[in-house]
C-alpha cells in the first residue's frame, strides 16, 4: 500500500512542533498591508498550545492553511473562525497611514509586529515572526523566519487573521470613500485604484509618503466651470502625485 501523503497543513504543524520541541505553546505573528497605497498596516499574533491539540485532527480541520496572500477570500473566510476556535490567544494591532507617513514604512512594519507579540500577555517562550529581521524594540524573545507564512502554522494562522480583519477595515473605509473602490483592491496599487487617485487626488487614508506613478488622466475634471487636476508633475505620459511628506 502506498504511503499516505502528508498534507500541506500537516507540514506546517510539524514545523511548529520541531520549533517548540515537540510540545507546549508557541506564537506566530505576521502583518498585512505593507505594500498598500492606502489604509492601515495590520499585524496579528496567535498562540497554539500543542500540548492540548491533536495535530492530525487540527491539520484536517484547518485544511488549506497557508499564506493568506495566496488564498482566496472564500478560503480565508472559511478558515478564520476555525482558527479562532483552536488558538489559545490572539492580538491584532494596526497603525494608520498617518503613522506610516510620520515614522516610515519599515519602522512601522517592525513596530506593529513587535506590539502584536507583546500584546499576547504572556507571550510563549517560542515566538516566530514572518520576515528576515529581528524586531529591534520587541520586549519578548522571538525568531524571524523568512517566508514564515509558508513554513509555520502559527505564522500562517496569524496572516489569515490579520488579512481578514484588515479587509473588514477596508470595507468600512469603502463606505466613506466609495470613489476609490477600496472594496475591490483593499488599498493595493491596482490600475483602477491608481486611476481613482489620478481622478480624485489623495484621501485622508492614503499614504502620502509614497510616490505613486499614475496613469494619465483621460478626462479633465471640472469644478465651478474651471478645469481642475490633482497637484502633479507629468513625466513620460504618466501623472506622478507627490506628497508634502517627502
């Protein structure tokens, strides 16, 4: 009889078991929204207690667990409540576009991950974070794992929690700013998003520290009988909005 093939989810759990010594509680953290043009950056941290969980059952329950960016919205929606039922604790931290503009994207990214781990209270001794770099001001011990959301179940679960919650935040922002189509692209730099910025300028939710290359505006905007365009420079047929934040 052929050997039973190990499921992708089971491989993630086996990685965690190896990292935490075969039993006990461990944490994973990941962020979403780093590369967006608008909206917050959101980090989640979750804990799994492997001393009380049956890995075979858990892998079957969380079939499809993996990097949230590679999952469909339907798959994330299915997994989200299942993750919450099986984790011990979780925390979610978000920083606004204004904080990103004031502090810089890289610094904010590291900070939001650090705060998510610290907020677990207490954070397990084994804590993994997605990325290549240790978190410089994090008050708990942790280990950075490159492409961790494809290796660790804890990190993958955190990435899904962060993604689902951020998407919900972006849907709320869509209600306030429907002209930007946040419900379609969730703030990422899709063509229709960049066309909306070219037509309407920045909203208060946009990251003004980003220099965004935009498509040429196809139609002149009019207000009070006078032609209006966003504050811009034009180079090689593209409109480039520049912010006051550098």
